[in-house]
């Protein structure tokens, strides 16, 4: 094993340990099932579906009331995601992605402060 492989393996192990708490994953692995998604990740999956539908509606010239309804549904999910605590790095990435629409928009003032506080909590012991 060369130096690069050792360093990479250590980084990957540290990331996996941060992202996947052991007790739940160990039980899921023993049962042969994938670990359950966090509440934030479940919200993010709903958000991604609504966001994709909203983009398609605007792109295809859907009626304004349909576009507004989808926008309202996505914004409601934005608020729920902002309020949900991150349980690991994957949650944080999902939250940042949703709150910025994958970088298309800036994260609002109050949300970005809370988001960076969560990042600090995840990486600073």
C-alpha cells in the first residue's frame, strides 16, 4: 500500500464515520437492509421532485396558477428543510443544495448563518 492509498483510505473512513453513525448502520447492515434516510434527506427528496416539476412547468409554459402552486410547494419545503437539523455531512449538502436551488440563488441571511453554524458543528469537535 502506497502513501496516497493510506491517506485516501483514512480520509474516506473519516468521512464515512461522520456521515453514517455506526449503531444504525451496523444494525441495518446485519439485517441486509440499507440504513434509513434521515428526516432531512426525506424532505430533500420531496423537494427535488417538486423543484424538477416546477422547472419543467415554467419551461413548458404551464398555466401561471400551476407554476405558482409548485413554487409555493417548493418554498414550503424550503422552510421545512431550513428548520430540520443536519445529522451528517450528506444532510448538510442536501440542505445547502435545496436552500440555494443548487447554487442558482443566494441563501437568505438568516438561513445562511444557521447553515454555517451546522457545518461548524459537523466538522469542529
